[in-house]
């Protein structure tokens, strides 16, 4: 038979969970930023690529990377 008991989580475990969630959110934000930046690179014309110092080949190489790769 189960009884109603309040389950308490030690502060250190709660802090660890909070830290992991914060880290996970930070990683997701980084991945989203990379994905958007690489998508934008695909659509820049040669004049804009020259302005930022990238060749078409270098831009294509960067844009083809998966979002999780720096």
C-alpha cells in the first residue's frame, strides 16, 4: 500500500539538475545560432562574401557543416 509522502530532493541534486538544464539550454541556443548563421551564409552574394572576407568555397564549406559542429 502506498502512502502520501512528500518526496524531497537534496539541494545538491536540485542544483545539479538545474545546472544540467541550464547547460542544455545554452547548447540549444548555440546550435540554433550556428544553424541560422550557416543558413544566412548560403544566401549571401559574392559582393557580401568579399566584404566579410570569405570566398564562395569557404562559405559553402562552413554552410555545409552540421549545426552541432563548431
